[in-house]
C-alpha cells in the first residue's frame, strides 16, 4: 500500500519558497509512488500562482486560515505611523497571534483526521515564519501523525525581539514533535540548530532544486517586445521591489560606473518586478539621470524568457535571504550571476568560478564586479558554463526530490 504524504504550506503568494513544492507535484515518479495531498492558506494571489505552476489534479485543501499579516495589511493603511505601531502593540499585548494558532490548529485537525496520513511535510518560509505551520505540527499530533518533516526556507528568528519571547514554550513543543527539520542552506541549518537547540539527528540541509521552465519567446522576441534595440550588455535584477533586495545599491554602482567614464560600455539595467519600493527606486533613477540606463518592465508572466535574454543576472540583496531560487535558475540557463555574500548564496556560487560574490551594500564591490564582466567578456561564458555544470550536479529538481525520498524513508522507519 502506498504511503500518504500530506504537504502543508502558508505564504501570502506563490513565492520562491514554494518552488520546491512544484518539483514534488510535477514529478511523475514521486506522485505515482505516494498518495499525495496538499493544504495551504488560501489567498487569491497564492491560488493563481499555484494553479499556474501545477497543472496536475490531486487532493488539495485551500483553507481560510488566520494570520496576523491579514490584520497588519489593514493596520498598515493607517496614515499616521505612531498610530500604526500603537495598534500593532495592542494586538500583540492581547495575544491575538496565539488565539489564531489555536483556531488554525482546530481547522487543520479537521482536515488531517479525515486522511490516513503517514508523513506530514510542512513548508515554511522561515521560522517561526507563518504560524499556521506551527498549528500544523500540533494538529498532526492530535490526529495521530507521528512522522513530521518541517522545511524552513529562510533564516530562523532568534529571541532577541520581545515578540518572540512567548513563542519559547511553543518552540519547545515543535522541536519535540517534529521528526526532522530541513533547511535550504547549511548556513540556515546552523542558525536553526542554535535557535531551537536541536540535536544533530534532528536537522539537516537539502538544497532546493528547480525544474527549468519552458521558454516561449526567443531572446530577439523579448528584446523587440521590450523595445530594446541596442547592443549594450543586458544586466538584469529579478526580485520583488523591497528594501531588503538592495536595488538602490545596484543603482548607486551603475551611477558610479557612469561617473568613472563607462558611458559607451555601460550596461543597460533591466529591473523586473513590483513592490513597495518602486516609487523610491524610480525617483532615484530620475534624480541621478539614469533614465537611459535603467528600464523598468514590471512583472513578467514567464520570467524565464526574460532571464534567458539577459547577459548577466544580479541579486544585490542586503538581508532576509537564504537560498534564492533566481540564482540557481540563472545557473541552469548558463547565465553568469553577481550576488551578495548572504546566508546560503556562497553555497550556490563559487566565487570567480561560476559567478561573482560581493559584500552586501558594497557599491564599489558591485561596480567592480560589473566592470570585470564588461572588461573581460569571456568571463560570462566561463561563469555560465561552470554554473550550468554545478546546477546539473546539485540543484535540479530530480536531485532534490530524490534526497527527500531518501529522507522520508528514514523518517518513516523511525519510531514515533
């Protein structure tokens, strides 16, 4: 009889931390080997992203789970900042978050008890991340599910913030009930071990793998659609427009290069995405007279087409990063990558072999990395070729899924 594996995830939209789920659900061998079901916190954005990426029909449970981010989305509309902080403080003082954990535990318990689940796979963006993932652990124990794999896709949050202090007893229970924790990078594994005080047999690292998506436009078609008719080097950043992604530091580097005389050979920077920092970034571009050197294109439906058309891909993040999929996706396309020395990124890129790693917020370092690509164009081919080799060896969806299958077998054999 096939083992039933139930997946649970919670994210406001189908972000990068969800990509590994696509690798599972689109893998024919995996889906034929197990009875698979999936629950997730419903939002329109997540549902559209999920349905767009996963065409397979199987048991899915979109659930109306409660999350503090839903409340904060309304609070953030309050124009007066001190009032916003006060309202958030009131919600925290009244422990609304813990009421939500309790209610979500009940909702998930009703789903879990209807299924004969042998192993629960929880996919979380971080730790504690989405608190319904904590609820999933408690609901599993109440439902008699004893084998739990908990995946943490970002860096665990310590107890430095008072908002985390009351989580401590709940973290103890999660650490006790979960069979095995998995992180996307070795760096994240070390941090999670420290935060949850895990023993060596309770955690490990499996790199997220990606499946290369089908290209539906050629490079020439992309450039024509975007109105790009120059022969400049195309540098692209594929990221949500938030402060943590470091767009400003990249733009400062472009400005520096222009000031240093790289006018004719200055690359064209293409910024893909949307987010809260769009207006600030656009204002910086105008103020620094970079409008002819930077192109904003909004969100691309098939971002792989764009990535394939770029010469170099850069991720200048400054924090809250672990094992970004855009890096390994770029490597899978044979593209050279410039990225920040953050968390698991040095585990993805071999410096000066498959790309260039720079310090976060290092404007001069970013500028120097771009200059190397401009001055030594042969580096693009070398970095791209080496990156593709490493991708095929370590970062494909097949490699990652097989490692999880081995982990499931070990966990299922273990005593509850």
